[in-house]
C-alpha cells in the first residue's frame, strides 16, 4: 500500500510541476502547451496502467486473499480495501487515457474505444463492484464503456451540428436521422450489458427489431465512428440472437428456453 501511495504522490508532484510551468508561460508563448498536453499526464497514464495491471495479475494469480477486502484500520472512515483502490486507479487511468489520444477526431474516438480495455483490470471489491466475477461479468464494463464512447462520439460528430450543410436541407435531414438511429441502437447495447452482468434478457423484441437499423446508420453515417458503431451494433445483435436470446414464440414462456 505504501508503494502505491508513493507512486501516486510522485505522479501528482510531476503534474504539479508541469502545471506550474504552464501557468508561468507568457500569453504569447510558442510552446503550444495546454492542460491536457502536459508531459506529466503520460507519466500518470503509464503509472496508473502499471499499477492496475500488476494488482489485477496478483489478484488473478494469487487469489483474492492476497488483496484484502478491508484494511485492519479501526476507524470506519479509514477502512479502504486494496481492490477498491485498484478499481479507482483503473477508472482514473481510463479517463486519463481518453484525454491523451491522437489529434485526428476519428483516431481519437478509436483510441478512447480501445482504451476501454483498461477496464478489464477491474476486480471485485467491497463497495462498488461487489458482484464482479470472472467470465462474462468481467467484460461487461469494457463493452459498456466502448459502446458509450462510440455512441457519444457519433452524436457529437453528426452532421446535424455542422455550421454548414453541403447538401442543404438533405444534409440536415440526414443528420436528424443519424441522431435518431444512434438513439435507436442504444437499447441493443443496454440489453447486452444486462445480459452479461445479470444474465437476464431485458427485451428480446428490442434486439430483434432494432438490429437491422444498424444497416441504415451505415448508409447515413457522417463519420467513420458511426460506421464502427453500426458494425458493433449489428455484430452484437446477431450474436445475442444466435447464442443468448430464447428466440421462441411469444405464446410460450421464454424463461424455460433461456440458454
């Protein structure tokens, strides 16, 4: 625990030094530094990633007993589990990674989507993720984060918000339908998350009838991120229909057919 605290304090010290340097620069400086381009963020990202991976490897190889769920402190406010601290570091590292992506909008979206793999280092703790177990629940946070990143990025980069529409009213209508399609695909990812996290089928009709709309999103997409989102929704919907959903007549009880 002391080594983890020392690493975090060192990162905060580097960040404070870089921030001090940024604030001391004159207004007409040519260095081009901003808050999120400070070199210290790279050190914070690398340190957080190493800590998250090491703690996850220890928990997987040695078992949860090597990472105590609760500390031996007597005061309730001082009881901080090591797995809980590891999860906080993992989530913070993911957020920092999202700010350190390439400048190109499409590459930045894909970078954030790929950075969601960091969430695979999440582990069972005593407070936030007390029900996290191995298997499908372990990948649920990664899938939820990547789908949320793709959806939000597609909405933000839709032609609906452009200041100039090349095709006039047709560009406006295309942007409106693009936003509507992204919202229509959201239940597919929600059903996937619930299926992986709780092993429950929320709505089979929603998956069956909304999955084909991903093809329309491919046709109306105004950015590469929308194409990736559409393909992800199509693959996810087809996977659930083939391997997870009952796919039985509604007159029968679907719970007895759940696989």
